[in-house]
């Protein structure tokens, strides 16, 4: 069993920054890949970024160069640093243990123009 709790969302102006956190508990955090997804109103949930246990990262093209995913295995925490935010980044952001059905409750990010 894995529990995931996201935090750090909020309202920010275009061009601003936010850092999301995902606190994990339960099964060993540092043995698997973790990811961030997002879902905008009326749209399907989409992949944002992934990090594996050795720190290798992958990003959606839409966020490459602006977002940075990282993890602190000692704290069992996943992060998403989001810079140069755009209105189209507005969505509920979810963390996920890659390849599983373990999801957090989500945190709302709203970017105003």
C-alpha cells in the first residue's frame, strides 16, 4: 500500500513559479519510479514528468525546460519545480507511483494571464 499526498498548488500569475511536493508513505519510496500528471478541466489526464530510482528524468514536450522533477529519498518526497508558468499549465496536478494505480488526491494550480 502506498499513500501519496500532494501540496504546494495555488494561484500564480503567468511567468511565476510554484513548487509542488508529494509526500509518500507505505511501501519503499526509493525503489521505484515516480511521476507527475495533470488534468485540466474537460481534458484527459496527461503525463508531465517522470523520475526513476537512479534520478533519470523524462518530461512532456510542453513543460521541457520550464519544469524540473526531483526526489528526496531520505524524506520520501517527490517535487515538481515549475517556472515560467503559462495559463495553459492550469490543472489539477497528481503524483503517481509509476506503473501503478497509486495516486494522490491532487493539488490545484491556477495560472492567471
